[in-house]
């Protein structure tokens, strides 16, 4: 069994139409609210599939990780 190439998988996902649409939606929301590229370290936060406002980018990105990790 070969090891997974996570970098390759991530690059492949980023090229999909779904990922492009998702990024475009978030960028548009940030631009409309005036926070895109201003260095305030905020990201659009999600609750389910809806954008709910802004939280610190480090916290927002940490929320997307699994709560538990298997150690084998």
C-alpha cells in the first residue's frame, strides 16, 4: 500500500468547479463587506452552508479540521 500524497490531492481539489465556485462566493462576500485584502485577519465564517459573518482566520480555518484524529 503506497502512502497518500496529500499535497497532490489538495491541488486536485482546488481545480474542481465546486472549489472554484466556493472560493468565488467567499471572495465576493469579503469584497462586498470591505474586508478583502485589508489585513484585518478576518475570514467569512460559515454555519452549515450559510455565511454568518466574520471571525479570526486562524480560528475559522481550525474549525474545519476533524475534532478527533485516529492514531494508528
